[in-house]
C-alpha cells in the first residue's frame, strides 16, 4: 500500500471542508472493507483518506411516522442487521444485511459504503429501491435528495458531485412487504450473481405499490418497470406472475463474467422474480386475513 | 492526483490502544495494517495471514469485542480502542472455556484457523450466551477451516454455549 495521510474529522462540516481542501487526491473511508482491499491490491493510491466514522451526523438509525426510517451512512451492516427499529419497520433490510459478507466484514462495512461503491451487485441497492428510499447527499451547497435508484450512474459511478458525500438514507413508511432474494454460489462471502427485490401490498385481492428491482444484471441496479406496470392493480394469478417474471428477465442487460453467463443470469432473474412474487403475494394475502 | 507520497516525507502518527488488556503506544504510518502491527511489532503471531482479502477469517481479532479481519483493518483505526487476540484469551494461566472445549472436542487439526474460530465464537457468545446451532453456523461463516473440521468446531462451541462455562456468565446460567 502506498503511503497516505489520514484525517479523522469530528463533524460533518469538518469532513466537507477537508473534502473540499484535499480535492481529488483524497478518498472517503468508512468501514474500509472495499477501499483498503483495492489499495492493498494497488488499484487505488489516494494521497489522503478522510475517515467519516467519527462524524456523529453520519451515525444512528431513527424512525418517525412521517419520514420513516433514517439510516446514517456510517451505520455498519452489523448495526443495520440488529437494529430493532429496522426489524420493526423494514425487516427486509435486516434480512439482507444478515446475508452480506461475514461477521468480520459486517462489523466494519457501512450502508453508505455499500451504496457509494456503486457495484451493480450491491446487495442493499435492490431492497432500498423497492422500498422507495431516498439518498440524502450533502455538499458545500447544502443537502439534496435523490431516489436511491437515481444515485447509481454506472459501475463505480454515483450521482455524488465533487465535494459531496452521502449523509443518510431515508426509507418511507410502507404498509407493504418487501423481500430480497440473492443468488450466489456460496451462501456467504460471495457477490450476487443475481439479486431480486420485490415490494407490494395486497388490497382487496389486488396488488398495489408493486416495485421490482434487479441487481447484478446491468451496469447499475435497475427497476423492472414493465413487470411492475403489468402487476399494478391486478389480481395476481399464476400466469400473470409468470408473465411479470418473464418481463423482468427481458428488462435486464446482464453480461457474461466469471460468476455467470448473461443467459444464466436472465434465467435466474425470471426464477427469482417469480419466487419473490409468489412469496409476497402469499404473505400479503395471509396478512389481509383472506 | 492519485499518486501516493513515495519520495516525499511519509506521514507518521502516534497511536495508543490496549492490546489484550495492556496499554500499547507506537509511532506508525497510517497505512500499517493491524495484522502487521500485531505480528511484526508486538510479536503476537496468533492472528494468521492467509487469504489477505478478508474472506477466510484466519486473521480475525476482536476490536472492542467485535470480530474484524486484521488483514484489511488499519492499525490506526484501533487507536483508543481495545484489541483482543488469541494470546489474551487465557487468564491467569487458565485456558478460556472455548480453548478448553476446542481441545476436548479435537476441534483443532492444523490449527491455522483456530485463533480466528475461537475469537469469532467468543464474540458470538458474548452477544448470545445460548445460540442455536444455526446461529453458531451463521456467525462462523466467515471463518474457513481447510482441514474441513467444522463438525468438531461446532460441537466445541455448542458445548460452551449450553454449559454455563462462559467466563463471567456463570451466574446467568443458574436456572
């Protein structure tokens, strides 16, 4: 690893000032589980690291009935997994976190890091997208909010402007259910070959607020718009769910790589989308008392 | 500019932390990894370098009681904190119940994964004194044993989990 300076700002304004001053030679670090690996492997050699962990503004998980969950960018995956608030309001996020990496990585890795690395396979992206989450970006000009899906621009590329950082994620309250299914050869410590998240709620037998997001099958995590449109307001029958899963497989643009071929990924999108829809429709119908 | 500082003065930082209960102070470069700090500077060889990419668990140490991979953690990040390595687990010459259980269940073959296994299990038991078998398996997923001795490891951890042998938790087990 190349030498670097290390800065540990105590507050968000101090972090933003450092980011401004140090410019392009500096990298932000939170858990460091991805960044340090890339630095060790010589892929990155920043002149300075700005450690965000000591800025209190980036920590904490809270809930309000109006805004929903607020999850600080420096919240670790371990904290996310074990948060009673998250378990009560978005159990899908606890479940997702519990399947990410290992205890060792989850002790350090952060929610913000998972999103800011902008891997097409980032596990938190699809569930946050179907939960309609917003990313709160903060920079010298102040704060702005973006839907999480607009945060990703390409592999490793986010909507963060120079001098900006991710402050927190807001997940609005939802009466619906969400589910994330991850397919990887090794159950843990592996990157998703395909990840599918679905959100919906059943109202008098009709599917509402249907949102489907796909991971690892395009340059960014993406929404399966045609599937959502097909199901929205419909009474989900087996053939309709099958058609929606088919449309999801057609909506994505996977590539061949060492984890799987494009053909295989597309097939798995269909399988996992169908599976997630089946489970959610069943769960939601039970919840409705029918 | 994304070049490092080669050829320029290298930044140095002073850190103080506690390692296995003892205060330690050192002047290091921020890039020094916790694993190198423990092994090369302090001579604590229990944490092993293996995959070097935080997927195998052999370098696991506890940082404020949480398991981390020392191969991908900066020593600087441990400043002001408490690091526990396998060398610090036995107290007053008595093995920790987990160490004793690993011996009794022959949960050690080549021994390379053992430090990490025991420390990760220690963190689990501190959290959940009575984990289910599934919880133990889940918690230890980041620790690989290439001798494939998982069964005995699982039994060793289970034997401590259910027995009230965890140090400091005996009173809680008296039901």
